[in-house]
């Protein structure tokens, strides 16, 4: 199981979730994408994306002024 990091800090909605969509093409089933972003709507956008894409949001937490999450594919 590989973990890939996506740093989306500084990007505004909808760019973080668009970057996740682009990365999702390269990630194998069972692997994890770890994302950090500071967009104010990131948490809601990420939860909506995971629901639509049928991916598992393992955890989401605040880290300073950003939010960090892991998505399992």
C-alpha cells in the first residue's frame, strides 16, 4: 500500500478537488492519497468528492491553518 502526498495549500476552490481528481487516475486500488489544503471549503468539498467518487475518507484533521486528510482508493 503506497501513500502519495498532494500539497494543495494556496489553491482556492475548486482547485484542490480538481487536483485530487487528476491524481486519482494514477492511484491504484488500496493505495492512499494524503492531501493538505488551506481552502476554507476544503472539508466540505472533500467529503462531497469522496461520496461521489465512492472513496473512503480515512481521517481529516486540522494542521495549523490547513486541513490534512487521507483518502483510500
